[in-house]
């Protein structure tokens, strides 16, 4: 069974979320094919997004010379060159302009009428096109975070390991890889097979961080 298939042999979701670790040391001999990476990303993009605009974009860096180019930009973190690939998660500030395509396909599949699809697309383009920059960017960062987490869980479900990286120079990243100002860097995600397991970690007691209906006065 290939590592990108799902079915009766798939791990339980509880095992996936409990087994995910932030892995920083990878087996350099393990590589993923374009097909395998594409399948992981395809499952990751089943994540929700605001108005289903799906503003995420992915730059997959897998060539050795490009990973070496990226490493100093990512503050010389070793996982950049050890991992099979580094996924640069980007947010497309013009992603909403594909609303016609998104809603049009939904209509073709019978999820909504053509009239509804046209109305949704027109309203979406109008609304997102008039949003203040900071509001649009907040939405894109939120959607980018959601798809990033889903990608890490999808990878774990297929037997791979990841680590999210916020430690990098965004300006240098954009310059080095010819990323236009249309795109917002969200995070880097190293993807591969662990050479050393990620360290287990603890979490705050849920009763210390959860409040029902109102916030306590002393928090």
C-alpha cells in the first residue's frame, strides 16, 4: 500500500494527532516524489477557508541547491537541508479573484445553481476587493494557518514527519525565490522522515485555558 493511499489501513485520527511531533532531524536518504507531495497537498487543501476562497499557495523546495539557498534565510536550521522538501506556505492577496472558477465548479457539480454561483462570485469579489489591507491579510493568515496544520496532520497520517517554521527572513525569502508582493509568506514546513523522533511535550491543563460562557474576573 502506498504512503499516499487512504482506507481501512489508515491510522485512527486520535493516533495521528497524538503521534504528530515537531521533528528537527530528518533522514536525508528519504525523498518524496512529486506525485506523493501533490497528494498530501491535495488532502491538505480540503481545509476550510473564508468564503471558500482557498487563498493558500505552495512553493515546494526540494532541490538540494535550493534547500541550501534557503537554509541561511531560515537562520541555518538543519531541517531545511535534511528534510525531503520544505513547503513554503503563501497567501495570495488576489486569491478572491478566482471566485468565478471556485463557485462555477461548485455549480457544475450540482452543489448550487448557476445563478447562485454567479451571485456568490460577484459578492465575493466586491467584498474582498474593498477590504482594508490589514483585514484581508488577517483573513489570509488565518486560512494559511488552518491549511498548514491540516498539511502536518495529513503528512503524519501517511507516515511522514513535519515541523512548522516561523523563523526565517520573509524579505530575503521573497527576493531569493522571486516571490512577488502579491503573496504573503505564512510559514515554512519541513517534510520528510524523522532521523530522530521529535521530543514529547506537555500541554497546559484544559481547565486552566477553557472558560464557558464568560471570562473569569481574575484571568
